[in-house]
């Protein structure tokens, strides 16, 4: 095993440990919420900014940029549709496991009592936009793994999860050897966060 592969394995193990700890904290909060739910809900409502004071206290820059922010809903929805069509057509043709769209979207912040209706809408919009971009990244990562699984010579900031298994730049023999294996690894439907077979 190369040093790169060893570090990648250690990083994956740490990511799994981090996710397990995050899940433990989610369960712990859910338990605390259930125990003192009415008291907690009341404390949340007490700190919620009512709608009119929220709008009157908004910075002019926030009000002026709101149409620009929400104007992105149309291109985002078109991207969503295009990604879904792309993977259903191309991934089926190539034998790649399709990305489960729902795994990338989390809509839960609208249940928080300390957010007013506009803040809840903003949170759901951000959840949609970021979930969609994560969905797009997964589809693009699988597509890149299928067609061009070669690491770049230049540094890549925040590469997608498939990138670590790509063949080193300039390794022609490794590319020819690994390409069929990397393509075969895409045949199953590997959930986000799980490492495909080496």
C-alpha cells in the first residue's frame, strides 16, 4: 500500500469516526428535546424575532439582494432537472449506479421555533441549494471517475469523494490497469460517505 493510499484510508476512518460522533450528538439532542420539549419550545418562541420587526430591522443590502438570491431558484431548478435526466440516461447507458437524490437534501430547520417564517424560508432555500450542489458534485464525481479518473498535477481544493482513488498524474500504466476497476466500482449504488471497493 502506498503512503497516499495509507493516508487516504486513515482519513476515511477519521471521517467515519467524525460522522459517528455527529450522529451521537444528534441522538443526544433529540433526547434532550423530547425530555423538555414544551419548555424548550417555549424558550425558542421567546427569542423568535417577529416578522414586522425583522423586516423593519433588515439592512438595506439584505433587502436589495433578496431578489438576486431568490432569482437563482429558476436556474437551480433547471440544474436539478438536467442532473436527474443526465444520470438517468447516461448512468444507465454506462452501467453506473444512480445517485439517490434524497440523500443530499435535509429539510429540518423549518421546525425550529426560534426562526420566523422568513428565516425558515431562507433556511429551506439554502438547504435546497446546497443539497442540489452536493447532488451535482456526486454525479459529476462519478462521471469523472468513469471517463477520466486521473488526479491533476495541480493542487485541487476540496476534491470530490471519488478523487482520492484516481490514478496519479502521469501514470500511464496505472491508468490502463485501474480504469476498468474504477468503472466496475461504479456499477453498484454506493451511498454518499461510503467508500467503494478499492
